[in-house]
C-alpha cells in the first residue's frame, strides 16, 4: 500500500512523514491553462507512491470539504495542510486576508488537516514580474506584519484547531536569514510556527541545517526541495525575478543542488519530533509529462536517505 511508504520504520527517521503538494506537479495557481488538471495530478501523485497531501493553491482541488474528502479517500490520501496567500503588512488588507484564511481553514479543519501554511505575497508579480509592492518594508509595515501574523495564527488555532506556519519565499519580505531571525524574535511561538522550506532558504542565502540547530522549537513543518546554487547566485547578481529564476531551472530534483539532502535529513532526525516533510519542486510552467517520473525519482531518492520508504 502507498500509505506504508510515508514513514521509514527505522527509529531514527520514524517521526518524519513524507508528503506531496501540487507544487511538485508545476502548480502555482488555483486555475491556469498551463497547469495539469487537478484530477490527473492527484492520480499521478498516488501513482508516484505518495499518501500525505498539502493541498496547495486553494481552489486547485475542490473547495467543498465533502468533495475534497471523497477525492482524497478515493486515492488513499490524508490531507495534513492547506496553503494560503495573505497580505499581513497592510492594515487595509486585513479583512481580505482574514476572510481568505477562514475559508481555507474551514475546509481543511473539516478534512482533518493540522496545519495552514502562510505564503507571503511577493513584491514582484509571478507572471509579469513587475513590482507590485515595496521591496523593503518600513518599520511600521514590519510591525503590522508581526502583529497580524500573531493575530492570524491565534484565529487559526483557537477557531479551527490549525497551527499556522510562516513560509519564507524568494522575492518576499521573509527571504534572508536576517528576515527569518526577525520573525522568530518578534512573533508569538504559541500562534506562529515556521515552515522550513529548504529551497527558499537556500535562495535567500541561508542554511537549512543551521536553522534546525538554531530554532529547533520553532520548526513545525517542512518543505523539502533543492536549488541550483549557480543559478541562484546569477539570479541575485542580475536581479532576476523569482519567476524568471524558476523558468531558467533554478529549482532542481535532489540529489542535485543544495542543500545537501543526506545532511538535511539527519538534521531533521536530530530534532526528534513529529514532522511532515512535503516534497516540492518549482516548475511552473512545465510539460505535463515531466512531473510523474521526476517525482518518483525524487521520492525514491529521499527514501534511500531515510525519508519514507521505497
């Protein structure tokens, strides 16, 4: 059964559960003509040996919890997390952000999810690459970001029983090690966890293994993916938008790229706590024939170093 592949049986790695999300299939948006149809992606995710799901952009899969549960059950998937984009640093955007996250939380709490991943808005558009926001936040905007992160995390936990985790991202206001330190120092650990995304941390010039050692208590959820360090350097040197870096192939299948995956899996095992580790690879837009064999290869490689079973 696919389910038995989610966890390694060795005690050292048995608290780490591998999962998947639509990003591994080149999906960034709820709807887009360049993306694979959700039913095809879901069938292929099951075929690739995954059984634990983060649902990705809200609306890509059915929003209705009953329908979502049926589709996941049909293929043996357990939903563990939902994902949302929401502006936290502009007071005038709060009402929309709260409404969006309540809608996502309602669906996901109903299907038994445990986490909700907050993706920060990017300051450049994902398709046009035009600037849509200030690159660096003012002190006032940063303070709003922090207080609204705590506020949103409290709502998610108290009203829906979900743990909110902040996600670092290229071309966003949480990207560099300094940004991440600032978030950890200012937010309330009861309400704001951290989604350790290896790819975006490498893209932002950080070290995922160092973060595991430095903030073990704040890391509550993981996205595992790799980046081509040469292309990441070029992207920063030439100030590419993140979308252009992806289009040029900066997100790669491990064991290629950084971080060093065996070292990272060992750092996760050292945390000695239950963690969902969700496979990703930024590939939007991609040929629909690419994701399935690529994901099988990635899942089997990760299983060979302790994350899940072959």
